[in-house]
């Protein structure tokens, strides 16, 4: 299996690579369109600030390429948020895959949310073998609002979408690569996904 992690300068890439290495997969880091298009599965990571991350995508033409991908794509953390229509962070227009907006947590809760929290209301084969209220590791100041594409939710001052799916695009707000055995199971599930149009 050829797994590509999109390398655009805004990723916590090493820990994702190590997580797949533990599963026996050597993930390739690449910003090469041909290599990305030839992959069986794609990880779209993201750590950092949305507007500068989007600028880096535009500089490499990846903002045009990513929405055209037909194989399973997993956006993680900021990667998921950039797949949405819009984020308040830096007043940034996203790639528009998920029909929802990303907003900042109110200061009534500690921002960023940092640490372990549960995911629930699980839908999708991405969560095979994962039980309701399983703990995942999160670090974020912004959250995706609910939409028809919500496949998991989390409570933190309010109830928000902690995972999304539209066709072959999946997004998780949490970090499966840092979420112990349950996170590893989600990565295994992602490797088994097939895209059905």
C-alpha cells in the first residue's frame, strides 16, 4: 500500500509517520502532485495557524489538487478544519469539502482544549471497533460546527463535530497518532477503507 502524507510545512508529520511505521506502513512525505495522485491513501495533517497553512497550500497548487482526490483522504486537526468551508482563524476560506464553518471556542472554557476527551455518536467505518465515549487526544482552539457530515461529536463547553466525512474525505479533530490503542485502531480502519462513489 502506498500511503502519502501531504507535506506543506504545516504538519506534525513525524508522529504520524511513526504511528504508521508501528502498523508496518512506510508513509511517504510529499508535495508532488503526481506522487499524491498515485497514492492509495492520503493523510492531510495540520498543526499551526489556518491562514498561513492555506497560503502554503496555494503556493504549491495543493489547494486545487486536494479537492479533486478520489482515494480516501484523512484530515487531522488543522487538516480537517482546512477541509471545511471557512474558519474564523485568520478569517480563512477553506477547501469547501465539508459544508460547515470552524469557530473559536468561547473564553468560558480554557482555550485551547488540550488533553483527553471523549468522542461519541460514532458513525462510519472509520470507527469500527471503537466504543462510544472512547478517549482521544485533542489540542485545539477552534471547532467545526455540526453539519450533515458529522460522524462523531465531543463536548467542550458545547457539543461540536469532532469527526466529519464527505464521500472519500474524512476529518478528525483529535490526534489518532497520539491517542493510544484506540487511535491506532482508527488508523488501521482508515487503511482498510475503500472509496465507493
